[in-house]
C-alpha cells in the first residue's frame, strides 16, 4: 500500500512505501508506478545506487531521468549494472562483485566510489563507530515468517576468502610429506590444510542457520560461535585421518554438517537445562563447550567425518581425471564401483582404434586417466552458457571450493578455478578491451568496459559486463564461446590448476603450470578481443553506409 503522505514526500524529495504482498504481476505493476514518481525525485539527486534493479521495464523511467543528467551509478547485481551502462550510457563507479561479500562491505565500497567521484574524503572508521545501527531483531514478533535457511552454495560462497588465502599460502609453502622442512612449518601447513576449511565452514553453517531462524542475544551469538568452532576443529581432525597422497580428502563437508547440526543441538540442550533448573552459568558452560564437543565426537565415532573426507577426495579425482584408489576401511564398496568404471574407460581408451581420440601421454601415467580430445572445448562452452542461466553459483563455485579443499603444493589450486579464470574472467576482459579500443557506438559510454576491464584483471570478478555485447552481437557471442572452448582445451590438456577472484598475475603465479596458464589466458583474451574488434568494425562501416544513404 502507498503511504498516504506520498504527495508531500515527493515535494520534499522522499518517497516512502509500505510492504505489500500479492502475485508478482501486481508487485511489478506497483513498482512500475512508484518508479514513475521516483523518476521526478531523482532529478534532484547526485548519484544512484542500484541493488539488483530491473532496468528494461520496471525501473526504466527513473533510469531515463538519470541518463538525461548523466548521474553516476553504483550498486550490486552485475547483470543489471551492465544493462544500465549499456542501455542508458550511465557512468559506473565504485567496487563491483557480490560473491562472498556482505551488505557492510558493499555499502563501504559504494560510499568510497561516490566520495572519489565527488572529490570528497570517506572515513570508514567514523562510519563504523557512529553507533547509528538499529537492532532489527527487536521488530521480530511471534508468528512472523522467518528467513529461509541458507543453502550449501551460500555458505561456501561466504567461505571463499579463507579458501583462497589458504590456497595461496599452501601453493608456495606446502609440500609433500617427504620434504625436508622444519616441524613448525609442517604443523602450520597441516593446520591450514585441514583445520581452517573445516572450522570455517562449521562456523559459517552454524551462524547462518541460527541467524536465519530466530533472533538471538549477543550471549547466544558467542555460544554458537564457540560450539561451532569446537565442533569444526574436532571433525577436521577426524577428517585428516585421510592424509596420504593417494587418498587426498578434505574437511569442508564434515564442517558443514557439524555446523548445521549445532543450532538444533544447542536448542535441545538449552531446553533440557531450563527444564532441570540448571543455573545460567552451568547452562552456558554445557552449551558453549559440551555441545560442540558432543557433535564433533559423534561425527568422529560414527566415521561420518572420515567418510565425508573420502567423498571430497573422490570429487577432486573425478574433476581432475585422476584414479580413485580403494580406501582400506570405509567406503570400499562405492570406491570399488568407481575403480571398476575407471578401469573400463582406461581399457576402452587404450585400444589402438581409440587411442588417437585421447591424449597419448595420459596412457603412460598410472596416476591419471586419459582425457578425450575435445572434452575441454565442450566443457568451456558449457561453463559460459551455465554462467548465464545460474549454474555458476549453484554448481560450479561449490565444486571449485570442494576441489580446493585440503589440497597443497602444486595441487593447492583448482582445475575448475583455472577454467573459471579463462572462460569467464579473461573472455569478459577481452570483450571489454575491444569495446574500449573500438567502441561499438560512437559517443557511447565506455565507463562499464573500463570498470569491468580493471575489475577482471585486478580482481578476477565482474564477468557479467560482457553479457550485453554477447546478446547484441552473434559474432561476439561466437567469439566468446570459441575463446572459452580453446582455452579450456589447453587447461584440460595440461591439467592446469589456478583460481579466479584474484589478480591475473597472482592467478598465473599460483598455477601448477605458469606458462600453460599464460597460453590459456592469452587464447581466452585474444580470441574474444579480436571478435569484438571485428564486430565493432563491421558495425562502424555499416553505420557510415547507412548515414551516407540517408544523405
């Protein structure tokens, strides 16, 4: 429902609305009507913050008003930001990207970008300490709907920063068990390899599930943090039993299960303490210490953490076309099935009539399985297509993090991460570089291309910026898929490991084969760049011919 004082609010440059419920079509109609009013208010503003807006229909009026005054735009939602810059020629400022970010980090990035645009100074410490935050939990009432429980992909995305930095450290300082290193370095590597991923996932799973279900006091927050940390450490230690080179495992899945179990266990134990009149101090001791230990010990004694570690190793082996070995204890039956299937494939690929369709050197290696020629090209195309329809966050990114979990040395990075860097980041960078060198529209805004090129090269993110160009031009679209396919074929052929979300030089530096990563990145960037230049050249010639015809 519209606020009854909306007319007065328009006059003063404000438009407040109340929450409404109904079919999506009715919500969109109301949003479109309010956007028409908002377009008048925006004429008196100096910037626009877009949060996953819909630029083509619902918010078209307000964006046209901004376009007339060339108001700078910042915000989140890579696809909508790209469409805003493409359709309305508005300058894009501030940090982009939303993976593994919070509302706080997003807001600080927007504020910093706006301050720089206006020639002002932004002091984040003053903003953090102003004490203006409002406790939103006080507004939650009995019987209100709660936020849906967080999904696996959202928890893994939140853990991405710790996984990346552990990967970088283990790439340069990790090694095999036979290396001559000090015991301190070996212990640090062991802790980073096993304890950090599992404990991080446990804490994130517990706090995410708890914050989405009920409002908690600060004391409850500290209790759940302590319990989830203890459970994460215990299950990580249990998962690290699988620490030989032939059966590499991981602790992330065990940490996720342990953390997700903590809120339920805390609620049950807390209710029992109240029922039996335990003091507050004793309740806190039991919940904060006992629950975490209990969950961790249950997963250890039941071998759940160990089995999940084995599953992580299997996922990594399947992604990298490595042989799966049969564990001595748990999982023998399932592992035997995988081993039998792998033997069938190896025997089939070893036939003289089939050997020319696989990479020959793989047939000489006992550790790896032969990879069919062309598989990388097809998977590169799938990666590009999947990123457009939502597969990246739901499938690709969780698999990347599971592949990175507890790896070390030259294996610390991810094969899927290298594919991510080339097929999405470098392809987008090539298209944006082409649009910068030869804009497809005379006098058009190049702020999106420049912002995206910087962000992709220096941060490994903001791949959505190339989508408008790919959708508009069949040639650019074909060039993008061709670049992704050829670069991925190189990655799969060389079994390259790397990661996105970091600067390109660092992505090459942590790769298992740096020259191979340079070649793959060059193919991805170069082919998409040339395709964009060709399309924009053809478009420029066609436009000049049309203009002469009109004269």
